C-alpha cells in the first residue's frame, strides 16, 4: 500500500498527459500537425525520461524509514505564532494581484460591484471588456507594486494550502479572516471572467485534500489528521471545492460560448465556435452547419483549450534552435530581460519565429516548447528526466515525511502538469514562479544534513519554549 501511494502521483500525471496526446490525435478537432512523426517521438521521449527520473528516486529511497514526523509540528507552532502576520502579507499580495487582474488604477466599490455582477451573470460580456482593456494598452500598471509580488505572492499562494492543512485547528476568527482574504483573487477572476483563477483554486484545494488522504499514518495522536478522518474534518472545504468546480466549468463554457447555458439549452441559441482556427489549417469533425448538442460542444471546447499547445510545438520543430540562455522558458522573464534590461530574447524563441503561422499572442504553446527555447526540443528530454526525479523527491517528502514545504509545492506541480500541453503556466507568471522557486530553494537548502540537523535542534527548543507558554500544537 505504501508503494502504491508513492507511485500514484506518477500514474495520475502520466494518464492525464497521455490522454491529452490521444485527445489531440483523435479528438473532435483535427489539428493537422506538422512534423507529426518527430512530434510523437519527442513526446514519447519526454514521457519515458519523466518516468525514469521518477522511478530513479523512488528506487533509491523506497518506503523505508520513519521520516520526519515532527516537521508538521514545527510548522504548526510557527503558524500559531505568526498567523496574523502571514495573513497581512497574504492580503497585501492578494490586493496587488486583484489590482493587476482587474487592471484598475483605483479600487472604487461601485465600479467593482458592477463588474462583479456582470462577471457573475454575463461572464462572456465581462471577458469581452477584459480583452478590450488588455489589448488597448491603456492600463500601464505600477511596476514597483508588481515587482513586490516577488515577495508577497509567496504568502498569497501559501494562504490556501495553510488553510486546508490547518483548518481543524484554526479558531473561527482565523478561519473567517483567512477565507475572506482568499476570496479576493476569486472576486477578481469573476469580475474579469478568468476561469483560470477559479480552476487554480480548485486544483490547489483538491491536491491538498488528496495529500491529506494519501499521507502515511502516524502513531502520534498529533498526526492523525489524515486519511478519511482528515477529509471529514474539512466538510466546509469539501463543499467549497464542489461549488468552485461547478462554477468554474459553468463560467468556462459561458465565456467560450458567448452566451449562457440556459439560452443554449432552453432557447436553442447556437454557441460561438472556434471556426476561425480553420485559417490556421485546423478542421473539425462536426459539419460546418451542424450542431451536435451542448455535451459535444463542451467536449470540443475543452479539447481546444487543452491540446492547442501541441499544434504550436509541431510547427516549431521546423525552426532552428537559438538558445535563450535560461530565460526563454518563462514569458515573465522574457519581458523583464527584453523590456527592462534591453536583451534581445524574444526574437530567439520558437513562439516568435512561428508567430505568422501560430500567433504567439493569440494561441498557446506547450510547456515543452518553452523549455526548448533554452535547451532545444531534444534537450527537453533531460529537463523531463530531472523534473521527474525532483517530483518524486517532493512526493516522498510530502506523503511520507509530512514535510509542509513539499506539501505546499505539490499543488504547483499539479498546475504545471495540468497546463503542460497548453502552456508553461507555473514558470511564465510571477505569482506562480516566485512561490515555486522560493519553496524549492528552502526545501533543497534544508535537505542538507547539517543544516537540517541545526534547524531541528533550534526548532525543537523553540517548540518546547512556546509549548510551555500554552500554545496548542496539533
């Protein structure tokens, strides 16, 4: 059973990613890939390398050993002491992110309320206004505030995992404030009809609950908040997860269809389609004038959302490789290096080279294409090997050793794999990239044996001291 728990994340990732390839090949959309044979051979190589990397670490450590059960106790103690400070930093990050998402120079309540109602009841209209404002260039933002997200985005991201993992031990006031702050980005997503924000919350919460379910049992009474009992202790979070799931898919379909589900199903209104993709050599299984129903239409739209990055990758295989020196994998870093530092980076990327065939500003490109900007498409095989090894390492620490940093990293991995066929979601946006690299740095730093031993000694002394002052450890 222990081996199965550690191998299950690999199985889930592989099943999903292979399913996206099958969807791209035999789904409702005919992408008419270029360089099809080379594309499939490379994708096969990426998956084999990822599996080998994962199993290499799994075989090295297996499931032996007792792990560091007190890591979670240390984390609980630190959260108890600094909870309100964490909330403050998370709130600052959430407000800055909200301002950037809504592209607002002011936070006027009446304007926000009108935008919220529009996004809630007519999300397709709200999305049109978002696109209009985005491409008009009228919103310049504040570079200093945006740059501060390097710090604040870490706490903004950690807020949701912290709430999920600590939920049973939090007081009502702490729960209320935490949930209130966590809803700020969600409101921004509703105002601008960005379903990616809702999906982000869904997958972070879902993965955190899955970790609780799969975590290895502990003998200590302080470590029994896991498995099915752990889920039962979080009924409110489970209810919110179901609500976010239903709302996200409703919003996604409404935005992509340009109309409400009611008018499409009851009033037989024809939803908007992606027929403009025909100009780029894409065709559809359905006839041009025939409509197969809501279920099929939703299936087609999800296929386009998930698999379109493979199309860009297939076109890119015809282009020569020019290294982007470790910057090209991230859209954010590309902008910083070219717009702020004056380095010519974007012209060297595959996305810029094929923009006439597959517009870099309209269509998505798979994460593999972004990785290839730095190391070439064949070099991505090595990237996937290392990624598989590191993912296995994080899974081991999260499920077996109860390491909070590892448990906080896994939702970011889930988002990375979810969007991998479509784009490089985690590394292209500062609010994902900063938490990933900071948490990775902390995890690797304290994996050093001497450093880890020192931190344990200092932490245990700290726990003993605050325990004597009456702070409850869960």
